[in-house]
């Protein structure tokens, strides 16, 4: 990512194609999110019980341009109105990333506007800025701790300022979302497994099965959920496989994940001394996790910030917002089409944006 003279502000197109969801959005400083559209490939991959990378790439090719046209129309903009094009450059599936990067770079070149490569997890981290804060809650601003939990990531990040990130804890094996999905699959739940498991857990008895809270009996902020998954496998194997038992195991598993995440969040806040907590990523949509962290915040004196549910999963809005912030700082990307399936969040260039002119007008 290279620094250049600060471009004129204007609408920024955001493109997200890191995995199995095609997202497009337009964000403009001072006006907020003008439009967004999302296409999920769940039906395509359900037959295989998980994401097939080649099929994901092909579907991005089919859906990206129609979504782009739809989003511009919804925003009542012409393509020539765009001030920049932001795109997810990593981490993610290399083929899927290349689809979004190729379209974004080509469009930026044709329009003679900047292109901005965005780190997928920075997009998630900034997603709560798309929302008005809850009543009685201060607007989100650094410093804060971010819990980023999804199918591929479980990490705690200290945010000293936007663009300056320090990883406090990371997953040593399965991410929380991956553990949800694999546990659901072993119990025969439909794809995608995480949301299905959370649904049946609502009717489960929280006292029927108690699983361990991994790595909470020792200091540190890293996560490990593979052993928890094995515990569930053994409990399910030795059970009667009744629907009520399935719900009870799901509830016990969900309680273990949620309590583990909450314990580590409180530790991270205590270590940093920060009083704000951001929770984002696909698992950030979990109702029980949101409720437990919000309650802990009220009891212990820290404020919690969540994106709306639609912006917890992968989406173009968070990429457009992150692109707008980096554009305001004069950070754009060279002409090459380059993606990074693995990309360290701590390697990102810091920002000195001053007044970024963020607006939070969010269409329903």
C-alpha cells in the first residue's frame, strides 16, 4: 500500500469476494452508506457440506457485475461518480480474491481513480462504525479491543488507533466459527452448520451437558477449540441421538464457546485498560454471545459495540467504509493485481486521518 497526495473525497465502491459471499456497496464520507447488496453461495455449497473454492470463484464471476450495477442504481449513482474502488485483497481463498481484485483494479484503471486493497479483518473490525451507537453509548473511537470471530479467525486485537493493530490473542487450531460448523456437521445438522446449531441450542437444557472452557484455566489470550469439538464428538457418539439430546449437546457446546470468548474479552480489556469492546465477524451475530458481553459490560463498566447482523458476515459495506477511511488518509494501491491469501493484520500501514468525515446513514 503506497501513500500519495490525498485524493478528493467522494463515493467509494467496496467489493468483497474473499470466500463464498459476493458483496458490493457504496460509501461516501459525510453521507454514510448509500447502498449495499450481497449474494450468498450457501445453496451452491450446501450439497458438499462446505465451501468448494473453485465453485466459489466461478460464482463470484457470475454475480459480481450484476451486483455492481444493482448497487450503483440503488445509490442513484453512475459509475463515473466513483472517487475510488476498494476491494478485499486478503486473507481468503486465492481464486475468490482474484475475481474481486481483477474487477476492482480494472474498473479503477478505466475510471482513472485510485484503487485500495483492504484487509478483510480490518473491514470486520471497522464494521461497527457503520451504525449509530446504541442510546447511552458513546460513539466508537480508539482505543478499544476488538474480538474478531468467524469461520476462519478467532482473535483479540488491541486498536490504539485506526490502522494500528496489535494481536493480543489468536486461535491455535480451529476458529470458533469453524468449531461451530464442524460440530454441527458431526451431529447431522444442515449447512451452514453454525447458525443451525445455534437455533436448536435455544431449546436445549444448559445443565444437561457441561463441556470445558478451553485455555481459561491458564493465563493468556489465545484460543483453542479443537479439544472442545472432540468432547462433543464423544458425547454425541455415546448418546441416544434423540432430538432433545441433540439440542442439549448444542446448548452445552454453545455455552462453552460463548463463555470462553467472554472470559478472554474481559482479560484483554483488563490487560489493556481499555473500556470499549468491538465484537464482529460471523460468530459476532450469535445472540447468546451478544447478550453475555453486553451484560458483562454493564456490570464491569465497559461499552460494547456490535455491527448489525447483516454486517457481521462478509459484506461489501465494511470494505467500502475501510476504503473510504484509507482514501482520506491518502493511502492507495499500485496498479498490479495482487492478493494475499495470508496477510498479517499487524503489518498494515497506520493512518493519520484527522477528521475522516465518517457518516452513518445506513439504508435498511
